[in-house]
C-alpha cells in the first residue's frame, strides 16, 4: 500500500485492558520491543500508541491508526492475529476486562500534534437510534469544533464502530478473551494538560447557548469518560 498522509487515516483499532499488577513491566517490554513494531509494519498502518490509565480508567490503552477499517480485516493483519508469537500468547494471558473495537472516522478537528500530545481524553457513548443522524451532525459540525478551540486541545476525532470487522474472531482474541465495548461511538481528544476536561474553558465550550437550546447532549447514552497519559509511540515510517 502506498505511503499516506496522517490526515488520510480513517481507521482506528482500540484495545483497553487491565493487567496483572506484577506483569505490567513485562507488558511494556513486550509491546515496545515486539508487538507494536509487528503491528505498525503491517500494510495500511500509520502509528501505534500505548497509554496508561489515570484514576478509574483501564490500566492500559493501545490504539493504532490505519488507512481505513478494512486494513484490520486484511490478510496480512489477520495472518498475524491468527499466529501470535509465544511472547504475545504469554502476555495477553495476563489481560483482564479486555475491550476491543475497530472504528471508522466520522469527523475530526485539528491536525496531528508534533510532538505527540502527552494526554488523551476518551469519551465513549451510544446514541438513541431515532436521534443518530441529528446527534452525529451536531457533534461533528458544532460540538467537536467548539471543544477544539480550547487552548491545549490539539486534535479531536469522532468515530463509529465497524461491527463487522470488530466481530472477527482470531486465535489471539480467543487467548486474550477480548470483548467489544458496549458503546458504539468514540470521541478522542489529544490534550496538553490533565486539567483540561474539567476546566472552565472546556465547560464553557461545552455549554454554549446553541448546545443548551438543542439539548442534544442529553440524547447520549452509556457515556463513559477516561483519561490516559502517553507511555509509548511508534510510527510506521520509523520502521522502514
């Protein structure tokens, strides 16, 4: 697959999990030295990032940006997923509460930060079926741009799950026991400060009069918010 610009990436692999406390260093070593390199050298991958959870967030979050969601059903990717290395088999057997989804990009605001943002704010949610189109348009055209005007918010993106690709069962997923997230929608915000999501400026952006009038935020369901700090990152071009 030819080289693409970062702005072309429309697929996202999202994996979060808790890990046995005495095994976290081994996970980091495995992910740094073997697994992330294996993944980002797969055709269609752009970058892989690993985050550590803050507060009640899962212990680790691993996300991979791809050209589109179909990359994650491609023959090279599934071949790797169905032939996990011995080290991979050992590490993922220590996962618990493992959640995995594959998403397609709906909307974005801002560009890829350089260097990578130190923190990630994640919001997962569902939308009442009768309000789906209305809420997506509002979130894409108004809410996401408003939040991304906040100083210290580098980029915001909105995704919807690709159920067909997410539900593919592989040898690796059987070992890890991964299950899909309850929520079908995902918003990610790359931010420069942990305090931003609770800040006055963020809240002011969230509570614009037009948002109150439309009242569309109340049509979100199963909302779950999480904070992470960036632990490791590797780009495909770094492996060339």
